[in-house]
C-alpha cells in the first residue's frame, strides 16, 4: 500500500475544503452566464409554440387517419 504525502488531505477532514472549493467554482461559473434579452426570449417562445402547434396538427392528422383505417378494418 502506497503512503500518501502528509500535506494531502483525505477522508472526512477534507470534506469542508472540498465543499468550499465547490462553492467557489460554482460562483465563478455562474458569473459566466449570459442571459438572453427580452426580445430573444419572446422570439424563442414563439418558435417553440409554433413547432408545438405544427406537431399537434401532424399527430392529430395521423390519429384521424389511423382511426379511419381501423374503423374500416373492423367494419364498425
């Protein structure tokens, strides 16, 4: 078994230093975030709603077509 150097922390005693390093790293990463402007948010929301509506229409058409096929096959 290899011996670790004495200046290297391990085990339970290293947890507070690891937590504080994690918090420092997270703060620095949060500072790098570039938030979109209101105009971009509105535009992106409109695009998403448009795609959802198109997908709903496509699924509805396929559902109606398959329901008609099943109805013809079952003779009801």
